[in-house]
């Protein structure tokens, strides 16, 4: 058995797209998928940008918000998953702090496994 860290203490800061108080701990990067842990501190923003490919954002701790290209801001919390299609503009952030696992890849289709919010 081996143990590894993916907490914010070993993450690297995200500054692209005017982001602030945001960082990522990479977990996997290969030709078919990328996985990382996004750490959003208090009063953070991961700036508006297009999804490079299908992207799933799994909130595992805290609460925050996601924003559409039209500016609509939607509250999210632990246990919520947000899916963006390739090219879809989006932004995320938190007033109190939030941690999310982000999974990106061309074969990502969460509709087959996850239950939609009602």
C-alpha cells in the first residue's frame, strides 16, 4: 500500500483566465483523460473559459457556484456534478471554499452513470 497527497498544500496556482485563489493538484494526464483536484479558496474565481473537451466537475467538499456564458450564476455544493460539453464557456468560484475533482476526456458521458438533478 502507498499513500499520496492531492491537498491544496501541494497544488499549483491557476492564473489563466483572470483566475484567483484557485489551484490544481494533477492526478492523471494521458491521451484519453485528465483528472485533477481543483482547490477553490475563499473568494475564488476560476475564470470564464471554454471546455477543451467534455468536462465533469465533481464537488467533493464545500460550496460555490458555476456561471454560464450568459452570466447566469448557479449555486453548487458537495455531491453535485456539473458537466460541460467541448467548447462550452463556463466559470466557477466560491465565497467560502470548495474542492472539486475535474475529469476531462473525449469519451466522457456522465448521462450513462450519474443521476440528473431534479
